[in-house]
C-alpha cells in the first residue's frame, strides 16, 4: 500500500511540475530571459513543441492519467487494468523523458531543472509500477 | 491426523487483498507495445516537424542597417531583443519569417531591431557584431545566423573569436573583424539598451507596434490580429 501512496504522491509532484511548465509556456514568462536555469533555453528550443502541442502539455496529460490511475489503485481490490494502464502510461512517459533528456544534454546543450523534476517523477512512478507488478506476479 | 491442505507445487499464496490477480504477461506486452509505438510515433512526428527552417532574408526585401522593410510602410514594429535570449530566438525563427513574407515583403510593415543587451558580455559582443555586419548591409543576414546558432548564455557561442568565424562563413571579412575587435559599436549597443530601458522595456523580446507595447514571443496569428487593422 505504501508504494501505491508513493506513486500517487510522485504523480502529483509530476503533475504540479508539468502544470507549472505549461503555465510558463502560455503565460509569456518565456519572454523573461532572467534566472540562471536552462528552462528558457529548453522551452524556447524547437523541441519544446510536438506539432501544435507544447511538450509541457503532453507531460501534463500523461501525469493527469497516471495520477488518476494511481489514485484509483488506492481503493481495495483495484481492477488489474489499472495497473496495466499505469504500466503503459509510465513506460511511455519514461521513454519520452529519456528522449527529452537526451535532447537537453546533447542537442540543446541546456538542462531545465523543472524538466528534470518532472522526468524523475515519471521514472519513479514507473519503477514503483514495476515493483507492484513484481509483487503481484 | 488432520492434514492441512497443501498448495500445488509452484503456486503462490494469494497475496493480500488489492493485488490479487495482477495483469498477465499478455496484457503487459500489449501495454508495452502500445507505449513504445506511441512514443516512437511522437518522436518521429516531432523530428519531422522540427527540421530547422533557415529564415533567409528574402530577396527583394529592402534592408538598411537594422531596418527591414519599406520606409513608407504603414506600420513600424520596433523590436527590443537580446541575441542571447531564447525567447527572442523563438520569435526570430518561428514568427519572423512569416512576418517577412506576409507583411514586410509586401510593403505593409517594417521592422526595426533595437539592442537590449542585458544577458551578459556576449550579448554586447553579438550586438556589436550585428552593427559591424550592418556596414556592408548584412545586418539581417548575421541576425538570422546568430539566432540559428544561439547556444547557452555567455558560454562562448558569441565570443568575439566565434562571432568572427560565424561572420566569415557569411563572407564578412577583415573589415568586420577590425570593427568588432575595436568595439566600434559598443556604445551604440549600450545606447540602444538604455533607450529601451527609458521606454519601459524590462524583458525581451518587447515590441512596439506603431507605439503600442507588446511583450513576449508573439505567434504569427497574434501578430496578424494586431497588424491587420493597422495595415488596412
């Protein structure tokens, strides 16, 4: 049960981080080239968008789904599809986070601290999901 | 003697409630396959979208130093920007090419670049470099090039040596180098920045569209909504 609560907490952290990055994207805070972090560089890079969707919004959507699934699993006897869904969503999130981290390190040349928080939260929820799967196998 | 029921060999006790009957391997494989395909599709799509379109200054557009467009244009867009500012880059590479094609090349709008060099030393050098490139009227060519290669802030991308290399790729030669090395336009860049501060510029990019102040990266749609009533 502790793992499930931890998954909910980490998904909530990821959700808040993505919500902040989404707000930054749409609020024009991007214009303020202040601060030491690389968030501005990363968010202004051409990789900050996938088609019409900012990456921050994709992250937000993934965390909304992950949080909903993780939260639903706090109930007694949750249906198995919740864990399958959480596994799928967090696996996709982890793969995409790995790709974005690669871009930050080797293509854009700047690391966005907020993105690191969000990516780490996704990986952590994925790992907890794997542990849950091991426990239920 | 009573015997306790024995589990079949290899079977596990039912775990406590809640985790009973975890997903089977087939379900997990399907979920993993969907996740991998979705991410691969997303990355492929993102890469297809993000091929960097170089924004060359279209031939036929009048450029004079830091001014692009016809002097008779109905609308003047004054832009205050820092060449190290990623948001300015986003505007220059994302919105400005469309602005040039739709409004500047058609004589409706002209844009004037003003330096707001506040991020650091390399902002000043990059600004100076633009002015030096302006001597042979290559201001906008270097403008586009510098935004295209923009790197981290004050990390050497816009060191004087690197600026000379970038300029040399554009065919700017010894005249450019001596201009930059002697800081011929340092004061000009500083004056621009001070003038921007006096006008209330606090962030980059900041635009004044016929005097109306707008902050942040304007999308082409936003800009069009502002420009259309003015150019009619």
